């Protein structure tokens, strides 16, 4: 569907030949922009409530900025994950509003003002080494519009640390728990709360951790109910899911 097709569809709605719901359903799936190395989905925000995100690993600087340029032209905010310093410098030249969150390696260009949600997404980590993945989750949820709070290094090696944060935990609507090593913290948190817990295994740990496989299996086998599990090091996915859950509470 090109711009001419969209114009015809809008005229059809205006004349009453096409209903608004039918038009929205047709617009939800198109259009995309073909730039040889990518098919840029300009209507993802209409379907998902968020624009297409640029995953930078494996892409050249030219490809990253080329996609960003077209998204910006379409009026989208930008979130680029797993971005290098070089990618940030290039994006900064493209748009002065570009901000680099170094811990998470995320670039954000935001030109829409979003009022933060009433509900809080709380991001916890078992250790300091888990912070990069946690920051990716925090930046993602915040960019989408959630109010975010972080508490780091409260793993089960010193169980009193997480227990001392019970008030903060109770105040959150959704909790993301990021852990490597044995990955036990999500089960502990899941046993303390009556709200959704999103567990994120990280590749942090020694050899038998198998680059995050051990904590992944621990989390999948959690005896605590209400714990969802993301892929290894997938802070971005956790941030998106947490925000979507958080929005459900805003409608209440």
C-alpha cells in the first residue's frame, strides 16, 4: 500500500464506503519501506504500540543510520539496541537529540513527550555484573513510557539485601529480575509478591553456567508461580513485556 492507496482508503472512509474499523485493520499491516537491506515497518506502532526497534549488532553504520533516518522521517521515536560508540556518534550527527545509555549500549531519540505511567516497573539484579542487561530493560520500558525504578546487587548470596527492599518491591506493578550464576533470585522474588515477575537469565558466571544456560533452566524450573522467563541477556524483551503489562493496570 503506497501513499496513493492510503489517500483512496481515507476518501473511502470519508464517503462512508469503508468503515473506520475496516480501514484500521487494513492499515495495521501496511506499509513497509524496502531499502534493499531492510524492510522498514512504519506501521508497527499502530499494531504494537511501539515503533520498530533497530538491533545494531551485525549491521553496518550506514545501515543503522539509513534505517534511523527513514524512521525519523516517518515521525517515529528511535530505540537502537546493542549499539557501539561509533553507531552513537553517527546517530548524533543524524539527530542532536540522540542519547547514548552506555551501560545498556542503547541509543534513544525521543521527540514525543510521554507522561510516565502511574504503575512502576521495578528492575532488580542479582549482581553488579548483571547491570548491562538490566539497564537495557530499564531504558526500553522507560522509553516506551513506563515509570521505572532500579535496585541492583541484591542476590541470594546475601538474602537480607533483597528482604530489605520489600517496601519497594510491594510498590511495583511489574518486576523484572535479572540474574546470572545460579539464577535463583526470580524464584525468591516470585515467592514474595502477588504481581508479575519477568526473569531474565544473563550469561554472567563461570564455566558450568554455560553462558547463561544454567540460570535459564533454573528460571524455567522455578517453583514460584507467576514467573515468566525471557531469553538469555534479553533485557529489551523484558522491558517491552513489562511495559505492556504495566499499561493494562493504567486502564483500571
